[in-house]
C-alpha cells in the first residue's frame, strides 16, 4: 500500500482529541514513540532568542548570525574558534538539562507500557530523563560523541571531558590548541557524530540499537500498537513519519497519533485510526497526565 504524503488534518476539539489519545494510550499493548526536534523545542531547547543571546552574544556580535543553527554552519577562520563555538553548543544542548520536564512527563505516560523510542534528536534527552537505553534508537547521532572526520574507522568517542575543558579554558572565543580533538588512529581532526553527509559513522552501538528496534517491531506484529509521533517535521520524514503511516495502514489493530505545533496531519488512508493534535507537545503531555489522574479518581 502506498500512502499519500500530503497529509490531512483531523477534525475534533482539542479536549476531545486529548481524551481520545489518553484512551488510545490506555488500550495500547505496545507504544512506539517517534520523536523529532519539536519535542525538544517543547522542552525548552530552543536555538534562538534569549537562550541564544545568553550563550552566544559574543559570537553574534562578531560574526552576525543570530541563532545556534546558523552558527553551526559558519566558516570560522580557525579550529580554535570553531571548537569554542561548538563546545558551548554541545555543552548547553547535551550536558545541561532541558529547561522543562517534558521528557520526564512523557516517561510517566509510557513507563508501564511495552515501548520503544526512535528519534532523530541528538541531545540525549530521553536517556537523561530515565528512559531505558535498550529501548532507544538515536538514528542521527549524538552531540556527546566525536568521530574521525575522514572517517578512518567506524568508531565514536565520548566527548564530555574535553567539551567541559573547552568550556572552562576558552578565552576570546578560542580554545587552547592542545584541546583540539584529533583521531587517535590517524591524527585527522575530529568532528561531531551527526548525520550530515555520507561520512556519518554508524558505530557498533548504532547498529545494535537499529537491530533492537527492528526486532521490537517484528515481534509485536498483530498487537494493538500506538504509533505516537511527537514533533516530527518534514525534513527527514522517511525515518519516522512515513514508516509510522505505513505500519499503521498495514496493521488493522494499530492507531497513529501526531502531536506537533503547526504541522500535525495524517494521510486520508488512516484517518479513521488517527489522532491529530496541533498544539504544544508539553501542554498535551501534561493534559494526558491530568486525564489519567482524573480517571483514577472516578
């Protein structure tokens, strides 16, 4: 079956759709969470505005960019400046906690369920919130890992210690030259383990997580599944969005839910088994927890 990719909105009030989603969660035997950037945005990991100014006002004044994403592509004149920028970027988006407890509240919704998470996010918020790391698949990398820029090997390297040193020792938007990361095997400069091109390293951990996700789906065929998509846009829809649509269509016992502020939709082929909520994800998760509390009191 080939589903259309245009997507349609669903009717129904916000309150009705929250109740429908709460019921779908309660009835589901299995919950598959697909998470995109919108979930971390709802948790307060925003790349613009006050948060950008707090940590990067000096870079903005010198180079003229005004959001973290643009800064990530800036052609800095030296590796010392490049890593001054990126060490801050990694530190605040990987090693600092998210400002809002959205991930922790999401865990409360599914912790007693048979669940798995596939995400394009690279900020590690799921694991920090307490999700079982054996039930997580980070498809696009991890801010907490370096890889060889070659790459000469399919290996990644934990970066927390050196990132913290870069944060502590940088001056005038430069890190000391001795902190510049290089591959221990070939001596090439290190880079972030982020999927940007065909040089992305899929290490043993990546392949193990991919295998666990595949096995999870294959061993739950025919069960009552809820595919819960949170904050997934259309930059890389082939990773989460389109497969969720397809798997919902192929399993008559499956339901699909999409929560996304501004981009919530579903294809007409599965509209009768879909719940679409165009709202702030954090507010929806809180409302779902309130619905559970309310039902407990009845």
